[in-house]
C-alpha cells in the first residue's frame, strides 16, 4: 500500500528554487509542511505554506535562517490548509520537547485548528510522519515517550485557550500601563497557570524576527503588536520566574534549560528575589509564598531576607518581597491549594486584589483532568461540610475514578498503569511519620499486610527512578501532572454520618509544621481538605482512592464507583478471516518457527475485530501470551493487543521481543513478553547498550530476569509494546 505522504530532502541553498521548480511541480501551489535544520548547530525551524518557492526564497534572505542547511518537505495529496496548520503546530510542540533541536520558532501563531476528520485521519497521518522523521534522524523519541515528559507538558509551544489569551493581553496591558503594578491571575488546579507563566516568559524573551506572522489571525496580530510595544518600552526585560516549592522549581529549571532563549538561572526561589531588583517577576503557585510561621529550618533565611529589605520579619511575607523587588509582578494564585500555615494568609491576597494598581483575571477551563468540570466540582463538594450532592456514582467515559476497599488492589492497579501509561504514582496525606528517612529498612505506611515507604527524595520525586515503589506526599507532588494517581486518605480524616460533617484527628496528622500553630480545628480541617483536593487533581486520566477509615469509605462510596465488587463479563473475541477497518492481525507465536516478519507474511493470518476504531492493522496486532511469567499484569493464555514498535525509549514498558539467544520456556520459541530494562554505556563515539534485562512480573518466583550482553544483543529486536489484554 503506497504511503499517504512523502518526505523529500534538499540542500537549503541558492539552488533550491530551481530544484523545487523541477522536482515538486505538483505541489508548488499546494499546502505543504517543511522542516529546516542544521544538525551541526542543533537548530531547526518548522513551517507550512501554500507557496513553497516564495516561502523558501524569503527564508534564504533571512539572516538567522541562513544558518540552516537542509530542508525536508512533507507533501501529501491529502493535505489541505487546516491539515498543514495542524501538522505544523504538532511538529513544533513535539520537536521542541524531543530536545534534539532548538527551534527558531516563536510562540505566536500556534493554534488548535479543528476540522473534519482531524482525529480519524490526520492524527494517524501525523504518527506516520513522526515515525519517518525518526527514521531520518530528525526526531529522537517516540510520541508516547514525549507525551509523558515534563518538557512537553510545560512547553511554551502551546496553543492557548480564549481565556488564557485574555489573561495574556491583560498582563501585557498591565506592563504598558504605568498605573498598574500587579496582575493577579486566579485559577484552580489544572487551569493552565504554569503553562501560561512559561508561555509568557518565552514570549517576552523571543526575538521578534522569529515570529512566523504569515498565518496569524487577528488575535495573534493584536498580541504581536502588544509585545512590540512592551519591547519598545522596556528593551530587554530583567525578569525571573519565581516558584516557591523547591521540587517543582527544579523541574521547571530543567524545562528552561532545553528551551532556546531561556536559562535555568531565570527560575528562582523567593529568597533569591531579595538579591536584586527586577523589571518583572512572574510568580507561579503564588499561594505557596510563605510568612514567618512554622518555617522549621527556613527561619534564619527568612529573617535575613526580611532584614535585607528593611521589613519587619514578623509581619512581612514573601508576597511583600516580590512586590518590593519588582516594578511589575504577575502572580498566579489558587486559594484552594494553600496547604499549611506557613503559606501567606488569604487575607493578604484579598488586600492586594482591592488595590487600584492591581489587575485581575480568572482562569476556569480545565486542561489537566479529563474528567473536566464535572469531576472538579465533585471533589470540591465531597471534601466540604456543606455537600449538597445527591448520592450517585460518578460516571464518565473519559475519566477513570474508582474507590478501593483493598489498598493492595489499588497498588496493583497503579503498578499496572505505570507499565501501560507511565506516570502513575501512589500519594498520601501526611498521616504517617517519615521513619524511613533515617532507617531505610523501615516502612512508614503500614495498612494491613501492605507496606510502603515515603518518597526517598524531596526534589523532583515524581520523575525519580524508584517513585513507582514509593508514596509521595503533598510537598513532592503539588504542581505536577500524573496520568494516574492512587490517593491514600489517611486516618487523620473521617466522616460523621450523624452530623453530616468531617472529623479531623489532630494527633494523627503528622506534619508538625502543618499544625503546630493552629488552635482552631476548622482551620486545620480546611488545610487538610486543600491537601486532598490538590492530590486528587493530579491525575490526567484517572484517580484511585483508598480511605483508611471505614466511615469515610462508606461516605465516598455513595459518589464514587467501588472497584472489585462486580466482576465484569469477559469480552468475546471475534476472529475474522480477512481484515476490516476496525480489525488487527492475530499472530500465533506459539506456532512460529521463523522470524516475526515471516509470520506476518503468512497468507493464513487471521484478524480480530475491535470496538475501538483508533486501533488499526497498520500500527497494532494481537497475539496470545502463555505462561505465568507476567501474571501480575497478563493472565496465562490471554490474547493481548500490542503496538508495533516504531522507535523510542522502551525502559519500563512491557514488550514482545525476538532473540535467537534464548528460548522462552512458556512460548517454546525465540519470543518472550517481559518488562524491558537496559543499561547504557556512553563513550566519545556515542552510546551503546551494555546490557538488556527482560524482567518477569510474576507471583511465581521461579521466573528470573533474562540478561542479554555482547553478541546476544546483535539479533535482538523489540517487535511490539503491550497495550492491553483483549
């Protein structure tokens, strides 16, 4: 079957016009996407046009583009203007997060273009284009790998919602208005506050020549003019992004390191604000700016900073530092994510809001949680003494919300989601002492026969190597996105059905800095509510909940589906003799004697009909997995769906592999299904695999990891990545 597109590469030089006239006659006035690059300097530019000759002539005259050496033209008879705009914006977002090239593109002009058959046709087409870009060495990682990366989640190459654009214009207007000093942006969890902060930072640091204005709409043009006016007024702004939480600050510093024009030094903590004056300070997670209460080891630094600014240490806060040290400040704030007494009091933000020099904007659209506003409202209502919801299980075709009665079952599900989707983590309220911090042999959280340790690192725990086997607290997860979150609600919080209100047991709440100065239990209850709301808003695809107290579990079970009570009917597998639109090929690996490519070529291949239209025979296949080596995830004899491996990192994924150096005792052939892990060695010539380890996930301890080294790696290949049990 011929490809739906082709990628043609040419030298980006003075001969390009003649080359295009001779070799691209059918597409000279047709929508195309192009990629300009220079591998030596690691720079690139992505664009789209309906007049490739004129656009290339323009680029060749642009000084910065003259450093680029190769153009890759992506052409297809399926393209229309909307499709190329969509593919262009996707390429910009993914290339930026792939980290192989620094993009010369500016932020503006990246829009979400909704059009007919966008998901059905053009997303699959984009996946195919990306795979070929990997084959050409232009792209490095798989799309799935990039989707889970912080650089992608927090990339400034994002399309903004209408309310985010309104907020951006308000901020720019504030910068231009001599009577305005503060932009206060209200927004709940998942409303895109961090994205808008980073987008704004990149926008103000991007060379105006890098903005591709050819396809701007009216909104873009207005933004561009405002940015021009800001640049004319301030020149190069002295600015910084202030993030109060150390863990999240380190993560965003890594993001800045990989974005052209930005630097990790631009991301600072509140104490660093006191060292010099700024034209502009942007504060993300402003609700976590501190005051002089329950500061533990931070008291000395706080007092020194207050003295340096000639402020009363007992009455000032880090919010005051920001305003004093900047001509203008932009503060992103959510009162429901203030989780401890050291956070600046809500009343100070209300006072700031009332000032004539403060401009206010509100973000409401939900960008993180696929359960949307319905899920957000449910959680806010559930964790309130004024719950007015009618008991009924939450239902959503887009969000996986479950309540567990067995903590072990929830842990197994989170482990499974980590293997299939990545970024699945267990988190908990601070209801257990951190005894493993000093003695690694001890467990902090013990519930029945299930034992856990708290996070072994306080900095960037979500991305640490052992995070899946640990439990994170509020201080290591606030600000982060996860795919699935398993939330343990500790014994410090309970529910009283007679009063229809929550009960807090202060002695069971173990965060000393979170409670010592609090005399009113209602105040403590609100902090604990905010902690659990914040944790429950981390999961993009789903949230699993276990409550230690039985009364609280009963209360939550009125609104959240309880897992494991009703066994779902086994789906019927429908085999076909020929392919259909929604079918995938089924390969009998047990009967395989040759290579997998020979197996695919057999005329007797059968097909399995699927209900999900986005799984197709081009990218997916099915086979039976036999044996007990993966029974924690895959039952013996299960027919499983695999995605054909097209490149990218495989670490932590369950893979179907082929290698003549071993014979799997279950399959009786040179194939096996195991979790993939590898060790790499870096030399002056690049890197190579030192060892590949194939890990079983079985309740049977007789299954041991398979270690492959040296010559054993020569004929080793990954065939597919496990998606799910059919």
